[in-house]
C-alpha cells in the first residue's frame, strides 16, 4: 500500500464539502418545489442504518467461510439486495409519492455521507498507525484494493454521484416497486465495478460511478414528471 501523505488535520478542511453534498441536493429539490420532509428524511437515514446492520452477519459469515478475495466479493454483492429491499420496505411502509421518495432518498444518501467522512478519517488513523492492529488493518485494506493516498476531494465527488444513485433508486421504486428487481443487481454491479476499477484507475472509477449514479437519478426523475 502506498505510504500515506495525508494527515488527519489535512482532512478537516474537506469536511464542509462533505456537508455541502446533502445541502446542495436539498436546495436543488427545494427550488424544484419539493422541500425536505424531515420525518421521511430521518426514516431514509434509518433505512440505511438498518441495511448496514444487516450486512454485519454477512461480513462475519463470509470472513469465516471464504478466502479474503471471495469474502470481499460476497460482501460487495450483498449490498444490492440488502439496500434495495430495505429501501422498498421503507417506501412501502411510508408512501410511494414523489415528495416522500425524494426525502427518503436524500436522508439515505446523507447518512452515507456522514459515514464516508468518518470512514475517511478512520482510514487515515489506520494508515498512519504503527501498532500491530493498524498494520494488520492496512494489510486487509491493501487486499481489498482500498487506498489511503487519495485526496479527500475524491471522496466528496464520490458522495455526489453515489447520492444521485440513492435518490434515483428511491424514485424508481416509488414509481414502480418491481423496479427493485433491476436495482438489486445494478447496485451490486455498481459496487463491484467500483471496487475492481479502484485497483487500477481512480479516474475511471469516478467516471463509472458518476455515469451510473446520474443515469439512475435522471431515470427516476423522468418516470415521475
């Protein structure tokens, strides 16, 4: 793994940019006539947390039964069914209206932005650590193709496009719940493609995620207007 050139202090100035991502989406949709429903926003964030919790046993089982490379594949592929099924359930229990889906999608994306910012800081802590646990963690990160030598700005850009995917997915499911059958494999393939591309080219990784995320958001918006 490349020796990290970033410190935790260097990450702090980028935190406002992470915060700006959900704020920007909120302002755009508010301008379009769809202000945030904070109840739905919170439910969306809760849905993401539930999907994350459900992934924990998958990680544990995969780690025990499979090789590291196979375990990573299992965990990455689990993201599609876990997140999209939870997203469907959340929308079904609340409302399939456009305004509700927009708020749920934004809340889902916003909590992931918070998670990404915290994860970015933790990665730098691990990358700069000299204790045994940090060294072991770095080896695992290297096996998974994770990099600590990238600018935090890359993470901000990724949050913009990943947020587009989450909002678009919520809109598509709200329009036709059966769209979940398409989104489950699409979501898993998006994550799998990003993980594999990250090992070779950060530029193509971001282009790939951006194209898919923007396409899903555009499709989600167009089916409602």
